[in-house]
């Protein structure tokens, strides 16, 4: 059994990114709903005012809102928001904040306090480096508003709705105090946001560590139980062989009804031995691979020849669909074992008079793919993954270990075993083998023994 990977910084970052992506999407929903608000607020400055520059500000604000909505729409099409928000947003929001506050009175604008929730939200949503840059952008915004206000460069900076003129009547001391306190709160909100983000990251790491510790403990317990069960199964094989031998000896000395009952007993012992053998194969560790270049089409023909008798008994055809030669880098013995199990399942499921097909194909990546197709009842979609779990089977007398072991062998190769519904009815078992590693390309050998 494979040991569980310990949580890495990359794993924690991925969980955190997905969580903050969901949060960011909720924020963008709210921002989309409130998108007309900046234009409405800037338009307040036009009440009773005829200044051309303020009308230009309203137009610029409207254009920036449209651009911002386009950017948000592009983010919402992505499954996980990447790092772009922290670099793209300032190009929209910083000019928008500047235009809005200049239109409503500079440092005396009623919208100046909005820099505080913006500083907090960006520190939570984005990594620390980008959040600090955002705080810097907001401080520069405050500085621009303060410079315009204190110098009196714009004669009609304050809109008529708020009194008009260069200033709204506040003294320099009060404005300097407001500026200092607001700048301090921007820095403080940024610090609180980054602390909350760091705390969340620590909680994620702690949760992942706790989960992996629990899974590791569970894995060790399962390994112990599997080993113990394997030993019990191994010990049961010898008594079963003795029972089978004694039944065979007694069967020679009796006739009629007792002989028939002994035949049933021997068949049941055979079935028990088959189940125990499958359990032992599943419980023992996977042996290392003995890989080589294997012609999958030839392997299909070998497996088909092995099952001609079984197919004939069941009245089912067995055919290898010929095609271009296909090679895969794999352990021929283990892949043959998987194919035998899959073909036997297909023959047992196929109705009399139908045909089971085997076909090997090359994949675009350079690997190989083998399909085993039948016209049986198929596997319900809800069970297509569960049948690969130990103990889960659709057969009346199956052990539920064959497919579990087969998938384990395929995954040992870096491949996969999966089941799909077949068009027109039936099931397709698909064996996938990846391309050979580069270092294995040079020595080309074949293995079909």
C-alpha cells in the first residue's frame, strides 16, 4: 500500500486559492450589482453645477465601470481565479477612486472612508505582497486628494451640492488630522487583513495535517488487518485442500445421491479456494514491475486463445479486432493478468450468441489502450467506480477482489482501468498504459513470456 503524501506548501496554497476564489466570486457578484453606484455618486456633483471637468469625470467613471465589469466577467469564466486580480484591479479602481473623490470634493469627499474596507478586503483576498501594494495605492490616492485640497488648485473643487468653492469650510488642522487618521487606518486595516489571511492559512495547514494523520492511522490499521486476513486465508487453504481430497476419495466409493452431494461439496470447495486465492493476490504487496516494450495486439491474441474454450462453452464469440501494431512499455505478465480478468468478466456477462471484442490502439501521447467490449447488461453508472472497491461485485458468487487488484496493477504502471457504457448496450473495459519514459526508449526489447 502506498503511503499518504504529507501536505506541502503547494497543497496548502491550492486549498487557500480555491477558498479565496470562492470568496472573490461572491465579492464580484456584489460589485456587479453595485456597479451603477459609482456613476450615481459622481453624478451628485453635477447637481446645480455646469463645470465641464466634472462632466468629464462622470464619463470617465462610467467608462471605468464598464471596463471593470468586463474584467470581472472574464474572471468568472475561470474555475479558479489566478493571480491577475491583484495586478489588474488597480488599473481600474485607482483611477475610479481618484475621479470619484475629486468630483465630490477631494479630501473632503464623503467617499474617502471607503479606502478602509477596500484595504481590509484586498489584504484578505490577495497575497501579502499584492495587498501591501494595494495599501500603497490607497495612500497615494489620499495624497492626491490632499494635495488638490490643500493647494486650492481647482476653484470649484467642492460641488455646489456640498457648498461649492475650493474648500467646504474645514480648517487645515482638521483636514490634516483626517488625512493622518485615515492613512493610519488604511495601514491598520491592511495589517488586520493580512493577519486574518495568515491565520486562515495556518488553520488550513492544521486541518490538512490532522486529516493526513487520521488517514495515516487508518492506513496502518487497514494494513494490519489486511496482513492478518491474508495470513488467515493462507492458513485456510490447506484444510480446504484436505477436504477436497477426502471428498474425491469418498466419491469413488459411493454412488447415486451421496455422490451428487459430494460433487456439490467439491464445487463449493473449489469456489472457496478461488475466493481465497483472489484475496491473497489482493492482500500481498505488488511486486516490482519487469517492464519492456510489449506488443499489445499480440497480447490480445494470446488472451483470446486462452479463453476460446470458455467462450465456446458459453456460446459467445471472441474476436480480436485487427489494426495497426501497438506497443506499450509495461510488465507483460501483469497486464496479461488484468486482461484475463477483464475478458473473463466480459464472457460471463455476454449473452449467448453475442461476441466479445478485444482491440488494441495507440494513444496520441505514445502510450497504448486496450478495449474489451461486450453486449451484456453493462454496469450501472452508480456502480462503475464502486466495483473497483474490494468486496463490491455485481456477480452472485463473486469475491469483489478481481477488479480491485486489476486497477491496482494498472495504476502501478501509471495507467488506469475504467468501465464505460457501450453504445447500443453493453460495457467497455478500457485499459490505458502511458507512454514509455525517455530513458526506456533506447533499449527496445519485447516481452510476451
